[in-house]
């Protein structure tokens, strides 16, 4: 049976947000933020990506026009997703291991589900309730580790990542219904430009010192290059496409894969601590995410069957 072009596009888009975001962005941001101020890093990444997107869009003769309402919505999305939802996470990576950050953010489907219940009145199935309970148990096991709590700035970093997760979850619902440019590539460009400009303003307000790429080390240069091309242009465009084609809670299933890859890379490349409790927490948390996204109905069985 022939597979439709739309189905192939959706599969490729999911592959992009699963593998690229899980396998690269946390690790690359962790490498870059050891040398660069976090808001400057995010600003340069997103503004550079937006310029490249607009150049490519112009070459491909895409329509770059945008209405006033679409521009306002793009700025809102750029702030929620990139300036706050991503920029503050990068700041938190100064205090939190990359794998741990990815694992905490894997609770995002729980937040998306609860926000959809609160904002849209969407009913929560029994399976999803089980998933929420398991998710919160996993988060508790994750953040209650003594070796984590005792680190300087770790608690603040965890709290800020959780707030960023709420911002990202709300933005996912917002973008799914907002009036934005129909071309997903162009839509990504305007969101990237908005987020980059907001982060530049934040960087100046916080007194960050801007440096030239010529002064950066080779690992940081390569990290920035890969963040711009793969993490921003490819993966974020795929993400925006999926938000219009499938439901937000399905898009958030990227958190099945992201923390597993990020935990392994953080341990393997950056020598980050990987505890038994973190592994148990990951298993419980990801099981909760599975229950939330499962289409199966919960049918309790009577004894004796």
C-alpha cells in the first residue's frame, strides 16, 4: 500500500525532533555555555538561524509576507519557546547536568495534558491519570537525590527548568491554534528572529559580555554551528510543522527518546554523574509518558479471570 507524502513528512519530522533534539541540543548547549554567556549564546544562535532561513526562503521564492496579527503571534511564540523556554534552560545548564535537564523536561507531556484540561476542557482518560501519577513519582525521585540537592545552584536550576517546561507546553498549545505564516519554514524564521532579539535585549540588561566567534574555542564553534543548522533550522521547523499536523501531546512524545540519548551522551562525553536513582526515575517517568499517549483503554479485570 502506498504511503502518502504527508505521512512521510510527519515521520521525518518526528525523527528530527526525536534524534536531533535528544542527541545534540542538550549536549551542545552544555558545551557552549561553559564558555559563552547563556543569553548571548541563544541570541546569536537564533538570529543567525533566522537570517539563514530567510535567505534560503528567498532563494526558494517562498512568500515572506506576514500580517500584523501573524507577527504578534510569532513574537509571542518566539518568547515562550525560544527566549524563555530555551534561553533560561541554557542558563540553567550552568548548574544542572545536560542529561538531568533532559530527563526533567521529559515530564512535559504531563504538563501539556494538564494545560489542555485546564485551558481547553479536554477530558483526561484513566490511562492518562495513571501516567500523570507515575510522572510525578518519577520527578520526585529525580529531584530528591542528595547528591543533586547539595550542588550549588542545582535547586534553582531545576525550578527554572520546570517553569520553562510550562512555558514550552503552553506555547505548543498556542501555536497549534494561532494565526501564523502558512509556510512552516518562514514561520520558524520569524519565531527565531523574535526569540533572538528578545534574548539580545535580555543579554544587554543582564550585563553579559559579548565576544567574537574568532575568540571561541573549536568545540564551542562546532557546537554553535550544529545548534544553528540542526537544532534550530531543521528540528524547530519540523516541530512547528508537527504542531499544525498532529495534536500537541503527540508532539511532546519526543521526550520518550530525548532524555535517554541526552543522559547517555552526558555520561559518555561530559562524564556527568549517572545514578541508579536517576535511571529508576527515568524508567518510571517515561512509563508515565507512555500511558498518557497510549490509545488503549484501561479495563480493570475482576479477580479469578
